[in-house]
């Protein structure tokens, strides 16, 4: 689960800075500024958690990641993921964005075509599909039905009638997701939630299907009241767990494309593909900023 970040005065050692490679990658888009950005700090092994947290607060992005040397023998690198307020065990778009940054910096996977990322949630496999990257969805740590009382509370936060919810499921793979299914993509796009009414529901994902024959199969929105506008532009971890739920209940085909970020002026596209027992969640990545950071 997310670990809260606490603040304290920096020591003299923590105030010392070094120039480190820095990359900012736009994820789940072919066109810069239409996806979800992640900031990546390279060679971060000597940075304290306090220093990482301070930098993540400063970037004010949904997530900032730090590349470290792997501990597990089979891993290519290790990753720590910070929001402006918490450290996460796993997140999807930072996984793909960091993999792209690692490759751009000259990283070579131990196994050709397959990157193995080590993070607090364990080992995550990432495969290359031409210019696209995809990660294998991690296991759900909390699943099951959402109680009627909880659905009513979520409906109030979404400003919809409880009966509009077709189904709801806990789909938490680390960030605390609860998934909500509506009857149509149009209903998802029409939502105007009350970000102050979510209470203990810190990560709510809502999806609904487009008509058959549409460019995309589902519209997805991710409401996280504690961040910026209260909505994440494009969310890998949510799409991974929604895919496990929707494919598992035959509401979605084994392969489909989801749209996200439409209401935020983004054009996120998430490519889902079930192969055997694995669900792969992929997207395009664009390097938007590359240079050095004094950290």
C-alpha cells in the first residue's frame, strides 16, 4: 500500500547535490503532451528517501521515479515510485516511462526483448513490441465485490444515482483501486464528481463501453482526489486491474484498446492483450525532456 511521506529538516549531506541524468517521458501516447508524463531520475542509488520525496513534491507530477541498481539477480534495474505525498509499490505509466528512459540511457536487458523491473511490489516483466512497451499486469492484492453501502458512497462522490452503477469491484493492485462500471462511455465522460466527497476512497476508476465498431472499446477515468485536478490523465495500473476484471467476467474481449484522458485534453490509448494467463498493458512512449538535474 502507499507509504505516506513525512518531512524533516535536511542534513548537510542531504543538501549536497550532484548532476544526474534526468528524463521526462510522456506515456500512452504517440504525440508529446497528449499522454501522462513521468519524471525519471537516473543513478539514484545514493539518494535518501527524504531527498527522493522532496524532489517528487517539487516536480508536482502524479509520479516521479528513481532508477537504482537491481538487487534481485534476474532484474535489469530497481525502481522507486513517488507521488507528491506517498511512495507507491507499483504504478503502470511510471513503469513504462522508466523502461523507456532506461533504454534511452543505453540499458540492455539481460533477456533480449524482455525487461525485468524490480520494485516494492516484486518483479514486473516488460516486453518490447516494436516501438511500444507493455507490462504484465501484477496480481490483485484486494479483489471482490463492493458492498452496497460503499457503492452508494461512491455514487454520491460521482454525483450519480446508485442504480446507474452496473457493477463495482475491488481491483486493487497496489494504489487502492476500486473499479466502477457504467453502461456507456458517454456516461463516463459526463461525470462531474465531487472530489471532496470521496472520503476513504482514494483511488476510484470508472469505465464504460463504446458502441461496437468504435475506435476504442472503453473510456476510462481515474479519480484520485489528492492529486492536482483530482483526475489522473492516463493510468496503467488501473487499466491493468480493470482488464483483469472485465476480461475475467467476459465483459471485454481478450484484446482491446481503451481511451483515457479525453476530458483532460489528452489522447491516451492503452493496448490490452491477454496471452495465456498474462494480461499485457501497453502503450507508446515519447521522450519529452532530457538533460541533467542537480539533486
